[in-house]
C-alpha cells in the first residue's frame, strides 16, 4: 500500500514548519491565518496587473476628439 506523501513547508508568516495534512495548511496556526487575512484586507498585499500604455493612449485620444 503506497504511503500518503506529506510535503513539509514553512508557514509564510512565522516560518515554522507545517505539513499539508495540517488543518491550517499552509499556515501553522489559526493566528497566522488571521494575520495573513489582515494583510490582504489592509492592502499590504497587492496583485500586480500589467497595463498597456498604448491602449491607454488610444483611449485618452478617443476621449479628447469631438
């Protein structure tokens, strides 16, 4: 019977080891999970988006024309 593999990673907040089988994965505890949620809610984490300058320039030019 094959063994179920458990990946050992570190908590992104406090860097303690954690396993995929843990209830709070990828965090080590509910406290670290809430800290991470607070960082998202406060805007500390952002997802970068690519903006095409050419598309913006075309849109701006179209708005200026009568």
